[in-house]
C-alpha cells in the first residue's frame, strides 16, 4: 500500500511541477514576443537625403527618405522613396518619383559597401524651341548602384556606380555619382 501511495505522490508532484514549468515557459514566450517587437524597432533607422541645386535658369530639388533594418552589426537592408523636380528654363520640366531597395554591408565600422536597386518614373515636358514643337517624354528608369564609402557615426560619404547605365536613356548624365548618406 505504501508503494502505491508513494507513486501517487510522485506522479502528483510531477504533474504539478510540469504545469508550473509550462506556465513559466509560456509567460517567457509572451515576454519574448513583446521584446522581439521592441527589438525590431530598436534596429530600424530612418534617414535619406535632400537635394537642392539652383543655377542660372536651372533647378533641381529632390527628397529621398529611406529606412533600414540592421540585421546585425555588419548587414542592413531597407527601402527608400524618391521624389524630384528638375527644370531648365525655356527647355524642360521633369518630375521623378519611385522607390529603391537598399543593402548596406559594413565589413569594418569605417567602411560601408552598398547595393541599391532603384526604379523611378520620369515625366518630362519639353518646351517648343528652334522650330520644334513641344513634346513629352515619359519612361521608367532602372538603376543598380554599387558603392563604397567612409562611415563615421551616422554619416557615410562615398561614391556609387550605376552598372545598368545607358547613355541614351538614363535619368542622370553619368554612371558615377558621389553621395552623402545619413541614418539616425
């Protein structure tokens, strides 16, 4: 009789212990979900660029917000938007809008390598001149930039190169362009 009674006590103790640990485990999992959500936003940085170029009859205004997620200390991935207005007096007005996918790699803290796939829509209206009528040119421009820069804090200064550059159909005048990238 003592053997049966002792085994019932052990079984009851085991069931209570298992229930107690499963409740603690469930509570820890719920906390981890909340912590993981906070950890996600702690790894997100916002930034981008602003551009303003004004010259003799020329205007270039651009706004390029972006956000990245720091996968770890070396790799970040993100998305960006681009809005721009370019004009040359008595020649053309152009609106540019689109987005990009960004990958940043920091092999060491001071060096940042980047790859950015950009897809923008270009809507340009040309004024009549030299006997030619006015006309519009609307097209999609795709660019794949590979770049490198020096990073200090939240600022990176460098250059990038568009490997898909086409002299006849590119938005920009050159495949090579310098950049300043800021993320907070």
